[in-house]
C-alpha cells in the first residue's frame, strides 16, 4: 500500500490535575479538547456521577457523542420528553446523535459511575444546551437503582 502521511501540529499529552463540574452537571476530567491541545474537531474526557447523582437534562449542538462505561452504571433517558431509556454500564458503548435530549442517573447510592466520553466538538462545553423544562424529575420514578 502506497501512502504518505502529513500532519500539522504536535502530539500532545494531557494529564488533568482535578475533576471539575461540567455544564451538564457531571464531574469531568477534561483531557483532549480545543483548549488543552490543538484539536479542532475532537474532545475526549472522563465523565462521572457520584453515588445517587444525576446529570442535567441537556443536548449537544450539532455534535455526536460516544461513551464507554468504565465503572458502575447509569439509567440513561433520552428523547423529546425523555421517554426512552436504557441501562448503561461497564463495558457498554453508547452513541448519542446531535440535538438528542438526554439525562443520566447513577443507579448506585454507594458507587461512582464513570465513562470515557468522546465528542466531535473540540469546544464541547460551549455547545451544551441545558434543558430546565425537562429537569422536573419526570424520570426519577423510572430509575432502576442497583442498591
């Protein structure tokens, strides 16, 4: 196979010093993004919910998201009225399309839930849209807690 590789920029290692609270109300270790690297189209972070926590209802403008479960599990709700749901845990992958309203509940009262999260947006926190009108606990009675 004949090909030539060209690139512009440097390889960049990122080691976040501490978690911060993201706009969607989850704990985040921001790794690769347009602030920490020369990335123009990608963000990679670890998101976490502490025992009993939930995220805000929100969506991501024009960008896809993918998650991989590394610890614990969440009950994930999505749709215009958060009418759909699934359980996402360790070893599971999840794809979320752009503009898809969603919210996550940690299913445990004793264990963190954590996910490697990638988005097609180097400045993803600037394009999170919080949906307070869907943050009315409509999903709370449907959460399948594990403990």
